[in-house]
C-alpha cells in the first residue's frame, strides 16, 4: 500500500557513525549526505537487515551513496544499479507517459475515457463518460483509493493484485457510483474537481494508454520515455534482469524478507522496479539538465505544474506529482513517494535550483523525512 505525503520531524540527539559505500563520487555531496544520514537515528536499526541508497543531484554534479547491506544474511553492498520496487513513484511515470502520448497526437489528455472502454461499459455506467485522462492523472475523477472487489479475487492476503484481472476492473467500473455531494447530484460532481488519491484511477489510466497505443505498458514506456532518457533497467518485470544486477529483497519492520508483489494486470499504479541511476536520469530530464533530451523534458515537465490543492497545507497535485509551495520566496519542491511490498522510496527535486534527491530502501521504514532533510541541506549549501 502507499500514502500521500507524510510530513513529520524526527527529534533526536543521537549521532551515529554509519560507514557508507560511495559511487559516482562528488566529494562535497558525499560528505553532505553522510552528515545528514549520521543524524537520523531511525535509519540505524534498519541497516541491520536492509539498505538505504541515496542519490543526489546538484546542477551538473551527482553522487550515489549506499548504507547497509542487501539483507541480514547477505552482507553484500548495494550500489546505484541495484533494483528496488518503487511502488507509487510508478504513477509519475504513468502520467509522464500520458503527456508524451498526447504530444504525439495518439490521444488528448482531455479525451473522455469512454472512448477507450468497451461500448457496453460506457453505456452501462454513464458516469464514466464524464471522466477524462486528465482527471485520472490529477486524482480528480472521484474514483476511490482501491476497487472494492479486490478481496473477492484474492488468492493470498500478501498478494492483493496477483489475481486481479482487467475484467474485474471493468466489473467494478460498471457498478461504481461516486459518493453524492451534499450540495449537488453526482452528474455535477466532476465539475467540482475534488482531489482524492486513487490507485484504481492510475491503474485505469495505464490500461487506457495501452488501449490507445496498442502496446503494453512496458513497451509504451520504453518507446516514449526510457529509450530517450537513457533509462536501461526500469520495468514492471524482473524477467529480463541481467545476472550481474542485484535486486534488493523487501523487508517488513521486523526484518523478515517479504515476497515481491505480482500483478496479473494493471501495473501502472505501483508495479515498476527501478534503480538510482535510472531515477536520477529521469530527474535530469524533468529538470532539463540534459540538453540531449530537451524535447522530452519540455513535454513531461507539464506534469509538475500545480493543478489542484490537496488536503495537506501547501501541497498541490499536478499530473503524477505533488508540488510543495510554502510561500513565494521559497522554491517549489516536486515530489512523490512509494511504500509497498517491503520497500520505502522517495524522490524530490527543485526545478528552479536544479537539485534533487532519490532515496531507495528495501525496508518499510518511511524515508520521506530523510529525503526532505537532504534536500534542505542541498539548499543551505547554495
């Protein structure tokens, strides 16, 4: 499962020395990351059985630092190529794919989703005709967090999506009605653009992109994003991972290794695996630090234009991203997190300053605050 944004401050006077393994070295950034890590007392316990990997970008400089080991019984250091399940950070790629396919005139972000659904489904539930691709990408479709028929498809409580098929999603959509607004009937609901975070909405968006593009989700990402951004190993499947590439096993809070989540269909909400190098390449494109992919950057940076306010103060939703805007004097922070299947991850960047951070961990220990603190340290160093 995942959550929106969690903001909290860690109160600690305990200073821990944690020996890092460095790659893609920049000495100043290396020391900055180590200093922040050393002051996070909650990082130390998880390093007994798992790893934390930190990738930072500051203009044309970058660094990847790793802490801990692959697992309690495997004293193997991870690096910037090690793969992690990134969970809901997948949503940022799905929305970027929508923008890229729209720019290629495959579809329009303001198309009704009914154009790509079976006619019987669109006729059976008129509410669906009022939902657009844009509303799915901005979490304003009024679709719920999860489909309520997932429990009926379970084959294991630890694998909620392993048997959930597209036909099950269609069945849910056929019968779905949004909660009635106290001041208006449901037919007017979509004109009110209320934010409601939705796994099912983003899963549906990915499926509709497959329908429009006549290719699988992975194939579309490879065609429109990965091949252009030089992202070599990001995928929803581990089937083609080279033997030389490590996959970090997920862990629960107790340290117990958990089996990877599997998806029978609908991967576009949470299914991607990636590594620090690929995610940093993605950030470089989004911040347009890499002029060789400037066209792609111009297209997908529309994803972090603020669209609607969320219930969290100072946090706006874009298309696949959250934007933190505290006041006009401080630069906006673009961010997303992902916590699922024994992993916790965080990505954030400041386009105006061209700085960014990626935190990857194969533990369910939340790492958002660590990412925020590193980003703040990068800002102070300006």
